[in-house]
C-alpha cells in the first residue's frame, strides 16, 4: 500500500513542477530558449545512414604502427618489429639455449596432462580426461529466466560411477 502512496506523491510533485515550469507564456522566462522548437521544420527528420560508421582503416593502421614504433621516430626498425616475438620466444625457452624443444613449447599442455593424471599411470581415464575440458565463458545473450539444471557428468552418461 505504501508504494501507491509514494507513487501518488511523486506524481503530484511532477505535476506541480510542470505547473511551475510552464506557467510562463512561451518566449518569456529563463527557459524560453529550451522550450523553443528547433529551427528546422518540425515534421522533417534526417534519415539514418544504411551502415553504422566504422573507424577509418588509416586510424587502425596508425594505432598499430604506433604500438610497434617504441622510440616514436616514425620508423619501425627490425628490432622493434620482432620485439614482441622475442619476448614470447624467451618465455617459452625455459633453459635459455636459444632452441625450442617440444617439451618447452608444450609445457602448458604437459602440466595439464600431469595434473589430470590423478593415479600417475601415464594414461587418462574417462573421469580424469573430463577434468581437462576447457572452461567455457557464458554466452552474453542467455536468458535471464533462471539457471538450467546441471548437465550430467560424462561418467554418469556412460553409466560409470564417479570416485
């Protein structure tokens, strides 16, 4: 019931504010410039463009150039161009010998496999393999009408018992 009273009070305040605002004839008072119609005819509107405006290709390319040009001399040297690749290679080259072995390159995958191999058998069972599934980000356009029921685990689908 109190919601109705608050709503009625707000409506009365708005009506009173409108009365105070419009009690002056148009063309007089401090709000005359705001209340005047636009100089264009009231019925005409500018049509919207068919395609949304995009950033200019030159603008994107200039930003990309500026990211590479570290010393801001309007020239990208070979060292500046390959700097990011050198950093990425150095992160992967763990032993620092200048060569990238398969183990160094796949260190993340090897760590994921060893972490999932709970019984340390060198092979993943179905339950262990299910732990390596990538975590998916929720879709932004999902319905906000409640959480869906949890999906059964891969082991439950196959009739296996989880440990």
